[in-house]
C-alpha cells in the first residue's frame, strides 16, 4: 500500500478520534451502546479510517511512464 494511502487512513483515524473525544467530553453521547465510553472513542473512528484505506487501495492510480510496463 502506498504511503499516501496509509497517511490518509491514519489522519482520518486521528481526526475522527479528536472529534469524538470533543463530542464525548461536551455531551452525553453513546454511539455504540455495548462498549464503555473510553473504548468507544478508539473503536468508532476505525470506520472512516478503514473506508479511507480501502478506498485509497482500490482507487485507480495514474500510470507512470517512467516505470515502464511490468
């Protein structure tokens, strides 16, 4: 997997983690009822991070003529 795809997934996770930490700190929100709030903050951001990683991995890439044909 390319570095930019890994970075996109990591930033997606970190930003979602920060957003959920702020939301959970200011309101009484339960996103996943079966998990404690402290675990929920780390598990819920996995959804957008996985979506970003899978989307980047499956995305069509621009051909690079300098690499030649495989």
